[in-house]
């Protein structure tokens, strides 16, 4: 075909190209119509769970069980489907089967390894270390590739799960499969009863209000809605100025005025930030305690370098007018190298003590097979506490003298606490100073911790209150349980928030507000001495809850991944008035 086109005159060439384009459009449209027919049938009909289970396991038909477990073990190449019906709605399950590459589960990106002899291997990363990597293919077989043999390694946006699985099924059979997946739910009696993990979380009789803080969704310079928000912060000392971060590397400066809203692009880091795969990108921003004097701010983001994802914390400066970045070179504070392309944490904040706190996840792969979160010789799976005002000769920070492990030769002195899987948002209670943190779970629960210096929060020996693995359990270590954990029926990806310190007369004053990215649910917690007293479902966000924000007045904001910011209104409801009353 290429040779034929080259021989055509210019006019014929144009028509030939147009013909090929139209042919491609027709083919795409036909495929879309086919998927839509399956989707509509499954959305409007009930299937048979038993027949769907038989299809799932049938080695001559779908053979889904070759790649997926359903018992929470996550021992195969595909995501474990234990409690899939709790985690995902029916529409999401249908899309996952029809369009497997549209939204790949975190930790299950296809990894492509090319050896120095030219051989290529594709699979899910199961283990990675100095000796090499282990990949599992769709056939469930493990392949070990020594580091010395690897020429290149990178992730792919194409799922290991093949397209077109529905082609061999009737509409009724496809619906049976969806019905089976939708009925895979976590049994209420499967997990041990614990005060911090209630079986049922009461809902408020009247949900909290969620008022759009900006009049319309943000848009990137080319005009599209800014799907992919990651963080929202008020500029210190400026009650009407806010920064909004986008995963790709955009930072917006938003100003609320009497005449409306002013939106300006504060910085564009898209050429440096890596956000192609997984929960990577520009993740967070914080301000120096003396920001109004030194104008210093700090960013947390990922880059892709030498085939590896690296997380960067860097110091930058606002211009003298506090309107845009100064343009001066950034100062890199610290960087971390990930094993996989996920679980990079993503939050930085200065504590009441003036030190910078940084969280880092175990960096994968799923289940933390290398035991990073229990390995205190690394900074993975930890919260760090560093002094950025007093750099040393060999690094851009120093270690506070009262850090809990400064006198231990077997522990990195930066570590404040450890044993975390993928900490996603932490905060300091502005009244008590307590450090609250949401840690994303593996297969069964999500957890919220109140972090104490020197404590071990258990991953991957524990997931929430439950034992997970003994591989990296050490007899001389104590494990601190979370203050709160919730089952899959309430969500599958916790987003940490803030302690409400706005209206002192509110029944929510002093409660911790958090949410879930997958279910969009919002929670409020009350605790005493690290033990949960009560929990409530207080509402549901219109968009996935990717983050929260807090202003100087103590108001709390929900950051919607799809471009909207909502201010929470607690004034028309009561913490103790639930639907059960």
C-alpha cells in the first residue's frame, strides 16, 4: 500500500489518504457500535450469576480465571476481583471488559522489557530489585530477567487483557458475565470485628452541602475541561487567592474578587512532569512558614528518567508581586526512585514545628513483595521529617535532632514513621497538632491513621486491622493499628482530608473529614486517644474525590478529579442526626 500511494499524482494521493482515513473511521465506528450494543444490553437486562461464573472459569471460552483471582490473594497477572461488585458500579465493570486499556488498574500496567539480545517480554511486574525483574504474563507464568541482560524497560498504555473478549459471546452471555462480577462482594463477616472498622457506617439524615467554589470547571489552554486535578491550596496571607494543581503539570492561580474570578496560568511544567501512566504527575504543593517574607514554595511531582519513575521534591520561589513563578532555577531537595510506576505517595506539608514532612509509598509492585514499607534502610513507605532551612554539604536539608531514629544506625534518620502502602493526603490538626493520614489499601480495606513519631503502621504485615503477610514480620517490632478502616462496600481508595476547625458551634467542629476516590463518599470521624468513637457518611461528591483543601478560616473544600472544587457546608445538618434515628 505504501508503494502504491507513492506512485500516485498529488490529487490522487489526497483522495487516497482521505479514503484510508474514512475507512479507519468506518472501522472504528463499527467497533464502537458493537461495544455499545453489548453495553446497552447489559445495562438494561439482568444476567444469571451461575452461568456468568461458569464462563469466567471456562478454559475454552473466556478463561478469565487464568489471569484473575477472586479470593483476595492477587496472585495472578490481572487485578484481583475480590469484592469487584463493591468497588465498581455496573457501568464500570462493563467498560473494563469492553475497553480494557481505557482505565488500567493501578499496579497492573503492562511492562515491556527488551533484552540486549533483542528478545522482548511483556507482563505485569511482580518483583524488581538489584538482581533483575520478574514479569507474569497472561498465561500466569513467571519470567525472571537478570539486570545484566536488560537493555530497556518501560510501561505501556495497552492492557495485558486483550480487546474484543465479547466477540465470542452472545449479548445474554456477556450480561451473565457482568452479573457474576457485580455479585463479587466482600462478606460482612469476613473481617474481624473491630471498633475502628464498623460493619455499617450511619448516613446523615441530611447530607452536608457541596457548593461549587468556582463558577465553572477549569480548562487547559486549549479549552478542554481540566480533568485530572490533584490539589488545591490557599496562598498564605491572601484570603482570596488559591492555587489549583493539575496532574499534567499545570498550576493555576485563582483569585476571587468582587467582580468575579480571575484565572491565570501560574506555571506550566508539562514538559518535565511524567503523567503518562498510573497515579503520577504533579501531585502537591506547600508553602514555607515564612512564605510572605521569602516567597518560597515546594512541589512534589514525578519525572521519567533512565527507564525509572522518580519523585522530586523541589523548592521554588514566587515573584515579588505574588502572581507567578519567579523564573529562578529550582532547588532540588530530595528525590526517590520507584520500583514500579505507582504508590509514590504524593503529599508534602510543613508541620507546626516548621519542618517539612514528606510521604512516600512503597512504590509497588502490588502487595509490596520487596518489603519496602518494613525496610527502614530505605525511605519508601515512610513519612519523613526534614529541615530545609539548614542544608548540609552533601544534601539540601538537614535532619532534626529530635527525629525518632537519629541514633539508630539501621534506620534512615529522615524517617518519622513507617509501614505505609500508599499514603494519599495527610494534614495537621491546627488545634491539637495531630497528624492524620489516609493510606490506600490493597484488596480489603482502606485506613486512616493518626501518626505518632517512631511508630510502625504495619504494611505489609497488616492491611488495616487485618494480618496480611508474615514474610516481613519481625519479632521485635510493634505495629500501630489505624484509628479507622472501612470495607470495600464504602470504597476502594481513601483520600485523606482535614480536621474541621471552622465554626466552633458546629457539631462537626473537631471531626476529621475524608473521602473515597472510587465511591465519591465523604466521611466524618470522631476519636478519643486514637480510638474511633463514631463515624458517619456525610455526603457524596459529584466527582471522584482526589484531594481536599483548607483555607485560613477553617473551611474545607473537596477537590473533584474532573475539574470542580466544592466548599463543604456543615450548617444545615447535624453529626448526630442519622437516617437510623
